[in-house]
C-alpha cells in the first residue's frame, strides 16, 4: 500500500519538481481528493485488503486551510 502511494507521490513530485514544498503538499492533497489514495481496511479477524479511497470535501478543505497557513517551506 505504501509503495502504491509512493508511486503517486513521485509522479506528482516529478510533474511539479520546481514547486515549493507548500505547492507540492497542495498538489498531493488535490490528487488525494480527486483521484484517491490507497489504504488498508479490515481487521485481524476478517482479514485486510487494500482499497483506493478519496478524501471527502470536508477533509480536503480542512487540510487545505492548514497548508495555506504555512510558509512556502511548510513551516
């Protein structure tokens, strides 16, 4: 699952390689909202599986507002 998300991150990072850390964070967030990300679901009794999920609108907006408060280096 982590490797699948890493592929997404590397792709976005390459596409926006000249961007600041803040812009990269916003682009990753946008991707997670529009296109999804991989997560493990389930439990030890019934087993686990990897699924693609999208951020909800409220998760997207809440996180975007936090990123916007940061400087260009994400601090």
